[in-house]
């Protein structure tokens, strides 16, 4: 049984259908890319899974249990962490405080949480020197690392990542995605939303392509990228050296 299943999911904003009956699944330990241009419905899909958008119809199941329509806090407690586009680091809090907020759904002694936060700095050593710095002082790449670390503090079984490469330098993208691979290797599932298909398919095992709320393609990453018509129409042209490097490291 897949960890995550979406079946005939429809989400509307007013009279506009943002998702038009999509179905997909993600297995435990798997990275799955959700691709498409702006407005394709990628972020709406993640928001529906995490409870921030209410489906009009269809089902979302986690481990076979229906979660569509459940409150976001209930979905977090079931092991779903959502790292939204734009990082949304709290600017007035320290990096350590931002990370600890991710464990707000867990009833764990503060000493244990502090130890886990320290392990986040092992995972993201670049932000360790800024542990007590305010969030607004960090670069975009550092803020992205803080946002992912905050999501990991929830100990998710399913991590939803929305455009983690947006606005980041290639070197930082490689660092962030190497952590995504490590997360999956530990057994968590990752649903990775990316407009940059070259980046996403370099680390994902499978992918789905959305266009205006509909699924237009799905398959293994290598098959999606090797399809010339699909790649040129939806996935942004030719593969670059950065993606080749990422694929070799994954």
C-alpha cells in the first residue's frame, strides 16, 4: 500500500477548478517530482495534502487512512510536514527558535528537542554558525535550509517540498537536494514540487507532470526526460551540467 494516495482529487477556488480530478501515489522512501509551469496546480496539490486547501471531491489517503478535509494540525500529527514556497522563516526569531517551532506538534521534553535541533545543524552545517542569529539576517539558501530543518523537526513520514530550488545558486541547490535524498534514504517519502524539471528529475525516482490542473504525463524520471516531445513541451528543454552532476551523486 502506498504511503500517500490521491484519487480523483478536485480542488476549486470559487468557480475555478485548480485541480481537475488528479490521482497519484508516493511510496515510503521514494522521492516523487510534481512538475509543471506556474499555475499548473502543483502548490495547490501540496496545500490539499497538508489540509490548507479543502478538496471539493476525491480522496487523499495516508497509509490507507482518509485525511482529505482534515484540519492541518491533525495532518501534521499524522506525520506530514509541508515546507511551503518562499521559506517563511520567522524573521524576528533565531535560527534555533525557527527550527524548534517545527516540533510544536510533538510532546517531547525540551532537552530532547534541543538535542534534535543540534542534529539539524549536523545535517545543515552551513547554518550552525548562525544558530542564534535572527532569521532575517540569513541568505536565501540559508533560509531554505532552516525551513527544511524546521519541517524535519516534525519527524515526518511524508515531506512536502514546494520549490526548494527557487532563487538559489546551483551550489546551494545541490546541497539542499543532497539532504532531500538523505531524507528519503532514511525511509521518509518526499513529494517535491519544482518548476525546474532538470533539478527535480535528477533526484526523483518518478514524476508527474501537471498542466492547468490536469495530469498530462507520469512515469520514471529517466523516461520523462528522454521523451523529447514531453521534455520540450513541459520540462524546459535540454538537460544541463548541474543536473548531470546531481544525478551522478544521487
